C-alpha cells in the first residue's frame, strides 16, 4: 500500500520525516521501502484490519505514542456548550426519573403497522427510507407512543408495574423535526387519574400552564382522554392493547417540547 508522508503529517498534526515514519511502521511490524514523499508499505497477512491508508496512519500514531501529541485548543469562535433546548430536555429527563419512570431509547425509524394500524390511528404522510434495512424500519416515526408500546410488548413476561418514558425526535411528513416526551404506565390498576397526575407533575415542575380539555384520540378510550395545546394523555383502548398482546391496562401521555 502506498502511504503519502504529507498525508500522515497533516492528519496527525506533526512534522515527521519519512525515515521516522518508516521506523514507526517497522516498529508495528510492517515492511517499508522509501520513496520520494511516498512510502511503499508491505502489510502482514494477519493484519486483515488494514484496508486503507488511514489504518496505517493509526498505527503510526500508536507507535509515536498518543501521550506525545501536544493538545491544542481549536481555532473556533467560541468553545462548545449545550444547546438551550438540550438543557430543557435534560431537565425533563430528570423530572421523569423523579416521577418513578425509567428511560428507554428507541429507533427513530419505524413502520406503518406500528405507527398507525396497531395504534388504531388513520395513516398519515411520513418520511420514507429509500432503501430500508427492513420492513420494520421503513419510515421515520411521527409520534413516540407506538415505540413505547413495542417495548411493553417485548416485556410482557416481565413483572408489573412497568413505567417507561422517552424524550426523542419525531419527523412529520414534510420533514420537520420536533422533540417530544412520551410515557406509559402498565399495571392492573392504572387509570386516568394516575397518568394525569404524572402530566401535572411534569408540567408543574417545568412551570408550564395550559388549558385542559376533554380529548379525543383513536388510541384512547372515549371519555378517558385529556388534552391541552402541547399534547394528550389517557387510558389506551382495549383494541390497542390487544394489538400489542398486552393483558393489563395501560395509560399514556405524549407532549411536545419544542
């Protein structure tokens, strides 16, 4: 494999001479022949991990010694810091943990069956993958609750109660990304009052006020669903529970965070 001396130095931020790079590569058991600004590197048969010149650069860095690189502050306008939205999302996570929920992280790619059919929701426009890895991961999710229901489905053999939540991104049919928080409670006695208390606790901790009103949502039992300007909550319908093979009542909420 040909290795450009300038390529090595530009990536590592050093000024090594060809002979020095040759020595480091030989230290890593490569065969090396000098050239004009280019080294001819013979790769041992057992080094199946070396596929590109960058792999040789990594071995040069190892032989040179990571401790010998002098750290430099990047020439940037300012140092990095957390985005204000991320600080809010972290606060929401802390509050949800304080409310006895456990956080889960699910994939942003889903499928129409989970998002709409099994949730008893009419299909809507969604961003589709051109070449999906599988049918199960073919479109971008447009809301969070279906992913939490899939988690409950996979944990049916675990003991109850189960209380899980997720703070994650959703993408609408036009490609606009927003962040939401969703949660589910699953056990034999969960009801509207319990999930409503969790919503109130979260909103009070975030110092948010809103006008509550009766809600209507295809995934929830009629008359046992509430809503405000940022989301909805209530008791999931028996049909939804049956679609996911869940045999205990489940309450849930989903709220927009931006």
